[in-house]
C-alpha cells in the first residue's frame, strides 16, 4: 500500500508541475508578424514578476504606410494582460499568451490608441526571440 500511495503522490506532483509550468514561463522577448502587403508588427516585452513592460510598433501596408506606436505596462495573470491608456482617448488592448505566440485584441469600444489611419494592433504575433529586447527611445 505504501508503494501505491508513493506512486500516486509522485504522479500528482508531476501533474501539478506540468499544469503550472506555463505560468512560470517568462514572456520576455520579441514577437513579430509581417504580411505579403508590407504590413508588419513588432512587439518587445520585458517581464519582471507579474509586471510586463511593452513597446508595440505597427505599420500598415500601401498605399499610406501609416504607423502606430504605443508602450506601457500591464499585469500578467493566467497568461493574459490588459493594457489601458487614455492618452489619446480610451484605448484598451488585451494580450493573450501561449507558448509560441501572443494574440492582441483591441476592445471595440476603446480604440483611441493614437495609431495612424488603417493601423490596428489586433492579430497574432509569433515569438521570434526569447532574449531580453532593448527598448527604443521615443
């Protein structure tokens, strides 16, 4: 009986560690996307504890090639963080992380993020590096 309880104790511990492994992973790094029409997005993240600082640079494709930049910080909880700013009007971005990418969604009622015409943050950004990025001086 002792062997059986020891086995189940080890099994439960392994399941607990596996279930919480994602929570311990840092989101620090670079996340980028580009499309065939020259639109692109570059997201730099630095995580310290549960606080994540970010810089997001976006570019729409032709004909305007308008741009958008925004930066700030949010608290990361259960793989998700919500950023809010009212610098240009209400702007809310939700960041949802998995092991290989982050999905950014703009709250449809809080879209005043200061981006150029036709520039949106919404999309899936694959992770391109886990190295700590250097933030741009804006």
